[in-house]
């Protein structure tokens, strides 16, 4: 079992920045961020390899969001800049043994943290 705890969400104006953190109880997993806006499906945002050498973000946030990790601290961050109202969602941290863009690729999930971007 892996416990994931997210933090760092909040209310920010459009154009602002936030950094989300995800603390894992142990490492060695591919880590990812998903988000779910009201009345929408949960969608993949970014992932990073277990060693941190490879990362990927979806086109809709490319150039604005960056995923990174500290392997020793079992912590993953999602740095979000130039935020837009459409980025408003609950953001979830996930961990799994294989890289993927689907919910089924990840075995462990955090409780989520709310990000609200006002216009």
C-alpha cells in the first residue's frame, strides 16, 4: 500500500501560479497528476518516471505546468503557471508501476486538492 497526500491547492486569479505537492509513503513508482472539473471526467495531466528522468505533460498545459520529483523525499510537485479559469478542478496525485495516461494505469490515489482559478 502507498499513501498519497496532496497539498498546495487554493484560489488564484487567472495568470497566477500555484505549486501542488504530493507526499508518498514510499517511492519507486511512476507518479502522475490527474484533474477533474465539475461534471467532467477525470483527465490525465502529467506523469514522471520513478527515477524522475522522464516526464510528460498534456498539450493543454504544456509550457505552463511542470512536473518534478524528489526521489529521496518521495515527493512530487506540479508547478502551475499562467493559470486559466479552465484549469479549475480537483487535482489528484496517483502512483503506479507503469506509465500511462489512463486511470487504470495507477493503483494508488490521493484524496485530491481543489484548485480554483478566478477570471
